[in-house]
C-alpha cells in the first residue's frame, strides 16, 4: 500500500509496479540472431529493432545474439550495447561449429535462461528486414504455434537484384522440398525467418540431434519437426532482401545438403505408409490370384470376390504386424487371435466395398473386367479405408481425438 506522506514517491512506485506486472503478463519473445563476423551489420540491426520495431509490439521482446565465435569485433560491439539495453543478450560458442549449432545454443539459452515463450530465427545480415518482425509476432499472439516468413505468398518477394538463375534455383529448390515432404499447402519451406512457440512445439524437439547442424540444411529438419508439433501454422509475407554487405554464404554444397535432408525426412516420414503400400501390393497379388483361382469354380460372384478378399486380409494382417507396425507389434497367442478377429471385422468394410463395387462392375462390364476393376477398387477405395482402420483401431498408432482436435 502506498505511503500517504509521500504521494509523488507513492505514484512512481505504483506505476513501476504496474508496468512490471504488465510485462510479466506479456508473452516473452526472444529473437535468436545467429551471427558470425557481422560487425558491419549488427549495430544497425540492434538499433533498428530496439528503437523502431520493439516499441510497436505488444510482447516482451528480447534479442539474443548467438555468437558463432566471431573474430571481427562483433562480440565487443554486442557486449558494449548490452550495457545500455536490458533486453539484449549474447551466448557464445567455444569454437565455430556452424549455423545450426549457433541456433541450437541460442534456443537453449532463450528457453532455460530467459524463459522464452517463443523464439524467432532471424539473420543479422539484413536479408530479413526488421519491419517484418511485428507481423510475425502478431501472428503468434493471434494463436499461431509456428509462423513462417514466406517469400512465395502475396506480399512476399525475393530480391530484384537476383539473377534469373538464382531466382529459379530458389523457387525450384523450395518446390522440390514441398513435394518431397508432401506439404503443398505451405509455400516457403526453405526460409530462415521463422517463429516457434516453445511449449508443445520447440520443447518436443531433440535439438542436439538435428541433421546437418553445420549447414543451412538443419533448417529443413527443424521446420519439419516444428510443423509436425504445431497445431496452427501461419505464413506471413516476407520481402527477402540481398545482404547489405559481402555476399551470400549459401552455395552448391549447402544446396545438396538441404536436398539430402529433405529426401531423408520425406522417406522417414512416409516409411510406414511405404511399407503399408508394399504389403498392400502383395495383398493385391494374393487377391488377384485368388480371383483367378476361385473364378474357375461355378460359384456365385459375391462368393468369388469374398473368398479372394479374405485371402488378402490374412496376408495383410501377418505382414503388417511383423513389418509395417513392428513398433506396435501384437504378440501372445490370445491377443493375436483377438486382434485377428478384430482385423477381420474392420476389414469387413473393405470386403463390402470390394464385393459390392466388384459385383456391380462385373454386372455392368462383364466377367472379363475383374482384373481391370480390381486395381482401381483397391487403390482408390480399399487402401485409404484400410490405412485409417489399421492406424486407429488395430495397431492404434494414431490418436484420433488428438488428430480431430488438431484439425479444429
């Protein structure tokens, strides 16, 4: 309670306490700026952020310079500015290890030492203009878990100074990664201007085991994992700029490493589906052979289709259990029998789909159409149905409640 004998001191104390409480309630966003020998750029960047950008943002904004063992005096410039700016910090590495190592060190420091609610990746060389920080933070404050500064959405752009060859490489490389990772709804997967919520996103990533931390390629792995963890991903326009000094550090080796990481992640992410598809193809062969064999008997058409499908179901259960869903493998005779019965019950849908559509197709196109109808029925109807049921009901590798919540 304020002292009545000192109104002025009381008012000042109350204002300071109020401001402190307001800051405590604010989201703390830490810009992690990995930098190496950026003495020519760092002072300009710090001045712009602290004097022009941060005052316009409704968050507790901090700048953390992740110094990658600079030798050009940049470290001293930052340390000198820290005496004047309370929200300016620096974290050092003992030796120059690469961009990814610098960012990982910065992320860890931001979370453990500064208590960041969100961290933001930003270059010190002017390629990420400071005025685009506010829209990124605003998107986060509006509910986004992961915000991407995108050059390839309306309002975004790449430098006009870039030659056509570099524009093409940038666009084609980004398109390649979008296709490999099957992320067509996102437009810029190679940008380095990104904001990540800590809780539920960054804190679920093993930062020490990101791929290619010595190169720019680590960004693809970090982005891939962040997108998987985030419930809401938002792209914000970014007008990418050329470096204000020197030349770009991205080269052919960096590009090859980036593509390699994207391919590895694409295969890893779809490994289970690839295995499922392989088993499904084997099931298709069993099914096709069953149709050929059973059609030689004078059986009713529905019985022919049902018998062939049941053979494929047995094949799929065995090989999915020991290979596709190996990590969720069903063991024990009693549990195997129970799950096999359950597998048959859930496969009733596939049986009904195949029998009804197959019988109808034969009725319309004739008996010789069986082998033509089968691949279309399996690929477009049975395959999606089975993959859903296997993941949700049999091996339970998907949490349906979480998936639905994520989509809402």
